[in-house]
């Protein structure tokens, strides 16, 4: 087993444990369930990576990569949905929330039919590594989804953070902010 597989195994254990713990705290909470889905997606990604790094053949690496693709494709969608729910700033009707997952569904279907993101996998001395397909459509679409979803998530979190901080601002804080 390569050192990368061991690292993936440790982080997998932490991620799935966090998800289960938060779900255990309040399984009726939609926010807690979405956090669990984020942890689950990360865990699926790491589980596949754990075995892919140490696989004996390229065919096994591709199998584990395809299995883990659910995790790295849906993590963005779960994160955005979590941030929408956590912040409560944007009210999206339930049927429209499904649209958050539409690009992920398309990319996941694509990943099951062939390689996405990587052109090929090559064996290094201790582990397998992917050769990115920077010019490929799947790579560009996944990166676009990643950037848009995380920019939206960050904007939602910053809006809440700023509002929360302003609500608790003291006169001294206001003076310091105005001086800056």
C-alpha cells in the first residue's frame, strides 16, 4: 500500500466520521443531512483514491477512478446546496434546487462511459497518477462547475458573515473600520 493510500484512508475515516457524527446530532435537520452528503461525497472520492493509488493495473485504477467520480463530481453540488440552506439568504423553491444537481448528473453519466478530467493514468514508482486532459471538454466543464459553485458558496457565506459581524459591531469596531 502506498503512502498516498494511507493518507487517503486516514482522511476518509475522518470525513465519514464527521458526517456520521453531525447526522447523529440531528438527523431531522436538512442542513445536517446536507453536511453528511458533503462528507459522504468526499469519502467516496477518498475511498476510490485509496485503492486506485495502490492498484496493480491500469484497468483497476480506471475502475476505482470511475467509482470515486461520484464523490468529486457531486461534492460541489452538495456544498452549494448546503451553503444555500445554511445561510437562508436565497430562497430557492424545492423543484429548482434539483437544478443544482443537473450538471453533476450529466458529468457523472459521462464519467461512467469513459475517462473524464484525465487522459490516462501512468504508474510512478510508488503509486498511480493521472495525466490531466486540460484541453478536454469534460475537464473544462468540471472546472467551470467547480468555480461557479464555489464562488456562489463563498459569496453566500461572506454575505452572512458580514451581516452577522455588523449586527454585533461596537462603536470602537465602527471607528476602526471607518479609519481603515
